[in-house]
């Protein structure tokens, strides 16, 4: 069973198929759905996580500051008639959590665990092979084509420094064990390149 029916999935695919989508596109959603299948048994509410995956980047404007909130609002609107209010609120909170990639302190245990795994899946690209990581960074750069090179280097470097300063990048023990070292190596290498100009 899925909370996101075929008509909604098709409408979302149109969002993710925009010409300005070089990373935050249908391929990203497909990859996360593949990870969902791998980790399905570890989730408290896999259907809610699936819905969060489908909607979390539905609104993506690199010049906006509220994409996550707008994507969450879209989920609330499109799922509002078919998903129970408590479950819909959970989906909305998961989508909103992608703004800072942090798990809220006040969440019930099952929701907190699902949110942590969802966020880790979303960040798994950071631990990919060096070639794939560089392709990801190039794709994100194309999404910010309106930003001049000097500003891009400064802002991207700030983003990388903030993540590298975290005690851990991944929330779950499984992802930390499998991916933390590779993610930090990729990000440190990228930061060094950006700082060198």
C-alpha cells in the first residue's frame, strides 16, 4: 500500500522533471525509493517515509529560502483528503526536517527513528564514490547557475564547513558505520578545492 497514488506520483514527476533540476530530480527520488526498499523493515511507518520522499523536494527554487516549507505545504494539500491528520502531520514534519537535516527533540520514538533514517538516506549521496560525488556537486552548481563563481565558492564552502563541524553527519548507527568516513573525505576534498579557488 502507498499513501501517494499513481496520479499524485505523476504530478510530482512533472515537478521533478523541470529544466532547472539537475540533482533534485526524478533520479534523486528513485534513488531514495531504492534505499527505502533496502531499509523498509527498520521503519516504524514506511508508507509515511515514502510519502516524505516523494514530496520533500517537490518545490525547489534555488533562489528561495522556504522550499522545504512549501514542499511540506504541498504534501498537506495533496494528501489532506486521503491521509489521517496525525499521519499527515508526521509526513509534514519529516519534510520540514530536511531544512536543517536535524531530528526534532520532541518527537515520539518511532517518528524520531524514521526521521533520522529518512534524513540519512537523503544525505547518502555525500558518501558516494569520488566521481559520483563530484558529479553531484556539479549538478548542484548548475542548479545555482545564477550565482557568480566567487559567491558560489564562499557559500558552498560555508555549507561544507557547517556539516563537517557536526559531531556526526549521519544520525543512525548503520549509516554512520557505513558512510561517515567517506562523506567526510568527499566534503573535505571539496572544501579544499573551493578554498583554493
